[in-house]
């Protein structure tokens, strides 16, 4: 079994006995929390900072694409739309996993909401760095293309950005996003719930023409667990 996450999700992938393959980890609740994040869009396709976290209170509808890679060799791709206004942005995403020797893959959907609730400055035309803090909440569902079972998960993160650059130029923002998440894995007449602490971080950019990009790492804390390296691109939102 190439991927410990998909291996642990034997319910979904049909690769071993459901939820009883505890040779990977001894705590089924911790395993469920870890897998609910890292085998769903929550962890495999994590959100980067939305335009509102840069200080852009636009109402434009934007498109985005995300890629994620977990060190066990599983990749994920997804795309979606974001919309909203004021200090709020809402996202909808759909994606799938792929790897060279996995039996089947996971189909993932999710929805999220980002809100900026603190900024160290209301002036967006200056060049001094600004600290912005927000709320990032997401829900997600995952089903396999082979076997049976499903995953339902949710996560909450508090992204903190240091935004450099005026709104009329390209802005850059290193960020950290601590949080918590988890969910329920079910199938084959069995189920298990769990929650784990997570920490994300990276660097993001947003141009005044509405193009954004971010690269980051998201770690769900569990002994023996893997981190996810992610890349995100967005188009349209935040355009001046």
C-alpha cells in the first residue's frame, strides 16, 4: 500500500479490512481525524489566503485551481469558484487524487468561508507592511471510485498574514494558519470520528490585475504523519 492515508482509509479504497487495520497507528480516533483531513480537500487541497485577507474587499467572482502532494506519493488536483464581498469570500471546490499504483482514487468536494476580522491598518495605498488576521472555515466530503465508504470533515484555521505592498501593486504575504479539524470515516457498517491540530504556512501573492498564487505546507499533527505541499492559483478575484 503506497499511501498510508489511503491505506488507513481501507473502508474507502477496499485495500484492507475497514477501520481495523491499525498497524499504521495505534489510536483509531487519531487516525480518523488525520485521515478526515489528509484524505479530503481539507488537507490535500488546502486553501491559501483569499483576496479579503490581503485587504481587498472586492465583489468579483474568481476562479481557482489547487494542487497538493503528500510525501507518500499521492497527488491531488482541484478547481473551483470563489465569490462574495466586503470582508467575506466563499469558495466551492471539486477535486480528485491520483498516483501511480493506487487502487482507485478519491473524489472530493468542499466549501469554505474566509473572513478578515483584524487589520493593523485601514490604509491600503501605503507601502508599510500590514498584519491581517482572518477566519478560514471549511467542510468537505470524500467518496472512493473503488470500494465503499465515505468521509465527512470540517476544519477551522486562523490565518495570519504579513502583507507587503500597496493595493495598486503586486502584494506579497508570508502567512501562518494554525487550526483544528477532523471528521468521520464510515463504511462497511463501521465508523470512527476524530480531530487533530494542524498548522499551515507559506507565501502568497496577489496582483492588482486579479491574479493570485500561493505555495505552502500543511501539517496535520500525528506521529508518523506526512505533510502536504500545496500550490494554488486564482484568477479574477481582487481585480482593480
